[in-house]
C-alpha cells in the first residue's frame, strides 16, 4: 500500500526535498502545488485529502489489494474534486477573515462539549482516547472545527441571506407535493405472544392447542380487568414485552387483510380474540388509531420555505464560490494539478445568470 500511495499520490516531482546543511541537519521543504491569494497548498496537503477521498469512496475495500492501474485510475477520478474543494475552502476562509469573522474560545468549547455529548464521552480520558484513535491532536481538531465554523458563519451572512422564497412559490410547491403533507392512516397496538416451538415436521397440533389455551387464559384475565401492559411484560414471548407489548404506529395498508377488518370494528382499548400468527398465537389490544389527513397549507408553509431554501442554497453557494474564484489570484506551480482543477471546473453545472456580489 505504501509503495502504491507514494507512487501515485505524487503528481510530479519528489514528495519532499532534503537539503543538507553542514552535514549535521536536514530541512524538509514542501513542494508547493498552487498559491491562492498568496496562501499555499502543498503536495502533502493534497495527499491527505486524496487519502480521505479514497477511504470515503472505497469504504471497507482495502486499497493495498488493488492493482496499480486501478489505484491510479481512482486517484485520477478523485483529484479534480479534491483540488477544487481545497481551493474553495481556502477562498471561503480567506473571505471570512476579510470580513472580520473569528471563532472565540467560548464558541469552540461549546462545539467541543456538544461533540463529547453526542458521542457519549463523559470523561477527559475518553475524549483523549478518541483523539488518539483518530490520529489527531486537540490543536488539529480545533483547526478543523474552526474552518467549518467560519465557513458556516460566512454561509449564513453572505449566502443564506440572498435566498428569497415567495409565497407563490411555496403554494406551488404545496400543490405539487400534496402527498408529502398527508399523514398515513395507522394503528398502534399492544401484543402478547404465546410462542409455539418450531417443528421441522410441520405444525405441532398439540403444542398449538396448548399455546391457544394459555392465550385464552391470559385474555380472560385481561377481560376481568388485569393490565394488558403488565401481563405483556410478564408473559409475552415477543421482543415488545420490554415496552409493555407496544408496537407501531403501523400503516393500515401494511396490516394483514383479516386483521385490518377485525381492527376496523374495534374501539380504542378493546382486545382481539386469540389470533394465529406464524410464530404462535397472540392477543392484540387496539391502543390508538390515526386516520389519514393532509396538513393545511398554512401549517406547512414553514416546512416548505425551509425545503426550498435548502434546495437553493447549494446553487447559491456555487455562484458565490465562482465569484470568489474569478477575483482570486491563483498561481499554479504544477501543470498536472492545474489540469485536474480545470477538468473539475469544466464538469460543474453552469452558474445562474445573476451572480451575487462579493464586495463589502
């Protein structure tokens, strides 16, 4: 794997140059691939992104088991997008800083606490172990998070504010997507399953009769007033016993036809007769039922506006990035990387006619 990576992650020139001074020390000089408004992207910067892109694309597949030709092809495929993302990120960070945006220690701490909470890290030891497992330092994590947070701030200020959704557009979306605002008729049930042991010879009539008799006894106790939930927790063989036998909501169109007809004639809180199921016999209680309805337009407007804004944000962001690129000073130091960039840009969808201004 190392041989492959070393050979194909390089797009010309050596990965690092070692200049020996007085024979006592070595200085590592990175190969610069491109300058963007004076900031550099080095070969090692690009290689880290390429490796991440390959891992994301390949998943569990081990790249070391690929042939040289396959690995080279994959690197050629991912590099245009990788170099575009690297330059675009740099342009966005530069613009955010130009506008005076910063991330305070308190903001970083809040995000870090949220990450720890989401990943159930209750101690500093757990957090440090997670950093070690990912091969990243706290300083590296902060640098990565600060980039994301700055770009998020910039998007909110410079891109999201340019997105306007009119009421007529909201209404048109609602009319065209009525099914998305309809609730599916459903039922919520509780179950008590009396299982019948599997028999390779077929149905064991004796075991089925015994299970049915036991189920009838349980049903009789429920009819006399005992708690269905309590009996389900004590006697049911179904996994739902841990939740008092609760199952659902279940869409009505997914119910067995005979069961659907039976439930249709029942009131909330009523219990079915003992019914045969593939794993044995069971008793069901109708817990609740929901009839199909459609959310009114006035109630759906907020949701619609959010959907339309999200759909447009990608296009607006692309327009914004293209404007940033057009005003940037990009100095290429490697012809192969420049060609990869140009190929990636050529594959992008055309910008809309009206581009947002990037000036102050």
